[in-house]
C-alpha cells in the first residue's frame, strides 16, 4: 500500500473521532442551555403578565423580554468563551496526532533525511480564532444566536396575542411541552442552531490545524486532495469535490470547483478532510540507489485512490471496526450487512433494535 493511501486511511480514522468530539462538545453546551429553560419560563410569564395587550407593539414586547435576552446572551458568551479555550487545547491534540501519523507512516530512511515538523500551536490558535467560519467568528456567532432567539420569541409572543392565546399557551409555544421533551418549542430551533455552530467550530479548528501542518511541510507536500466521507449525510457540495486536487493555498488543479475554505469549512457541519499529496522520492531529491525498492514504490507521489466510507471500513482491522461501529455492528458487517443499511434516512446510526427489525 502506498504512503498516500496509508495517510488517507489514518486521516479518515481521525476524522471520524473528530466528528464525534464535535457532537460531544455540542451536547455539553446544549445541556448548560437547557438548565436555563425553567428560569426563562418564569421570566417570560412575568414579562407577559406586565404587557398591555390592548396597545401592544413588537418594540414593547422586545423591551419587556430584555431580561431574558440578557440572561441568554450572557450564558452563550460564557459558554462560547469556554469552548474557545477548549478548542485551542483540541487543536494542539489534533496537531500532535496528525504529526505522529505522518512520522509513523513515512519510511524511516526518508524521515531520517528530511525535517518534517509539527505546525506551530500559536499560529494554529491565532489563525483559527481570527478567521471567520461560515461568515462569523465564534464570539460573533454567540451574539447572532441571541439576536435570532430574541426575534423569534418576540414574534411568537406577538402572534400568540393576535391568535388570542393565553400567557401559558404562549409560553408553551416558546418553551415547548414536557410531553415532547421540549422539542416542540421555539427554543428548540435555537438549540439546533447551537448544535450546528459548535460542530462547525470543531471542524474549523481541525481543518485549520491540518492546513497549517501541510504548509509547515510544503517542501515535501505538493498539494492536497479533497476527501469526502461518502455516506447518506454527505452534502452535494462535498460529493462534487471528492477526489479533487488543490494547491496548498486552495487553487484548483485540473478543475474549476472553488476551494470554499477547504474540506471541513465548506458548509455547516462539514465532515470532509483534506489529504496531502506527498512528493515522490524523486521530487524530494533522493537518488535511486539511496532507497530500498519498497520505499521507492510506496513514495510514488500519486494521489490516494478514491475512497468511500464503506470501502474504508471494510478494509480496516476488526479492532478498528469495533472502535468505529461497535462490536455488534462490526460483526453484522462481517456477516454481509452493508454500512449503508446501518444508517437512517437522515444519516444517523440506527439503534441495534431498529437494525435487527430491518434485517
């Protein structure tokens, strides 16, 4: 197997767990926001009791809801500040793991004669913090979420009074109902937005880390190729770019599809990755007689093969399949169940109970 293919396999494996970390970080932040719901409900009912429904305007409602907006804004700012610090530590870990991956795969007779380095942690932190993702910096997203939430609540209150709803009914529309685990309220929309933004921030930091690692070693890396995790959740944007080559500064090679900031940054919750195209042993300046035939064969400078997630998982060790899928799903796959059958229509894993009913 070529060095490029080994790198591709290793980076896909890392990306799976980076995505899982993103989900975990989002859930952690959402749990803190959920604790505010009872407080928001009390403040909301107090605000509604103080409104004059006979001469009500949107601006009056907005003014009455300012205590709620302040509470929500402060919580978002606090949690996003904590997230920023955590992401700096996360990017350091990604940097170390990706450097270690390169060091473990590049043949020792090559590695001993080149200077392959990890990216600057300071540069990663500064670049990721100062470069917007999906149009805004992380702190700006906190402010935007609070603004959107307030606008939706104000409109819901106004519409509720127009419809003749009671204060309790209006509150239920905003907070949601216990019966439906509060997923039927206006605040649930904002929770989904928070989930997307946190997961996208994680992808942004991971992608920035990888880009800086490539740039730090551009003497040995001649380009990069877009690798999309091809499953039922893959966006058309990433499907179109899968396997497409770019320079290290994002210029298309052999096609005209824009870079869009690179894999991991192309859209919200982007799970794609950029994989480096290593120079061949010739391009690195090695002499034919310096290297073993196996090293020359593995360091051919070719682009990794096109890889679907299902193809990738099939060729991994059983231990790694268990890490990614869980033991029961790994055994089912070995019995002939395709990975695609393990996903629901919206791209989430089926529960084992659901899977057993389908099979």
